[in-house]
């Protein structure tokens, strides 16, 4: 997995039919604002059940996939888990067709985690995106501030 450190302010789903998950380790460079040594970003892309990614530092975090070749995306699957702290998280998913000079928002969503009852957020978005050169996920782990760290259990694309 190629990666760069950047500075910036239920059961897993499987694609249906002929779709297959994109091999992100071979098709993109991942840029991330921070990562905990025990929870590296590549574990969020693993095909087996893994611990996922977690930021090393608190506050908003960015995960950016910079594709080697422009991609056509039809399905985006995200899973977030929080087993300890009740909090409201927001994430923004956006894409670029010009190498990151400009972005278009796909979704902006808030989710209330209330462990142990509500500790998993699984989102799946059917999209029709062509010529995607950059896909960016911005996670604000706690809309009220504080020392919470962003995390991502899985990210899958097809």
C-alpha cells in the first residue's frame, strides 16, 4: 500500500451481480492526515475482517484516494464503528475528476453513536461517477469537539 501523510484542517456487503470490489492497494495512492500505528489505513481496505483505520490525533481527519488511472464508480460502501463513546459524527464524501483541483460532494451525513445499542453505521451508496481521479472522505469524529479520534472500519468501492 502506497501512502502519504497529509496535513488538513452488520455483515459486510458484497457487490451484487458482476461487480467486484476495486483493489485499492494496486489502483490508488492513499493520503491520510493521521493514523494510529496499530490501526493503519490499509486495514480499512482489507478483504478480510480487520480492525480498520483509526487516527492518531483527535479532531477532523481526511482520507484521500488518488487513483493511478481515472475510475468509474458505481458503489461506495462505508462502515464506521464506535464501541465506547456516545457522540455525533459527521462525514463528507466527495470526488474530483481533475486531480483534486475541484470537488463535488456525494454525501454529507451525521450519525449518533450510542454504545452499546448503536455502535455501527453501515452506508452503501449507488452512484454513477465517471473519470474519478480523487475520492475524499472527511470525518469529524465529534461535532461537539473533544478528544475523540476518527475511525473507519471498512471502505469498499466498485
